[in-house]
C-alpha cells in the first residue's frame, strides 16, 4: 500500500522525506516535477520506491491527458463591429 501526503508547497521549504511536486495551475496541471515551481503541490512518501511509483503514475496520467477534462480554458472571442 502506498502511504503519502500531499500539501501545497511553500517557497523556501525543504523536505526530509522522498518527495516530488505536481503543478496545479495552467495547461500543464497534473505534471509531475522533480523541482518546485510556483503553484505546485508537494507529495511526500515514506520510501524512495513509493515516490517513484507515484511520480510515474502521475506522469503517465498527465501524458495520457487524464487531467485535461478538469482544465477550464478561457476563450477570448473577437466581435466585429460592423
């Protein structure tokens, strides 16, 4: 069983346990990351093996566009004033 915690990352914070980051805003939402960026979650695990399993699960879900149905895109419409 995979035991993990997921929290909002705060800039400047360090983690002692195996961890990775997930982008939480924009068109790449759900993307697994090794390095933190603004607007991301941190996932901490108990072992490196659990970290790898969750990292690649998240990575493949994002590559397979699983999260795309949850992304709301704003459309800019152009109106012709004639």
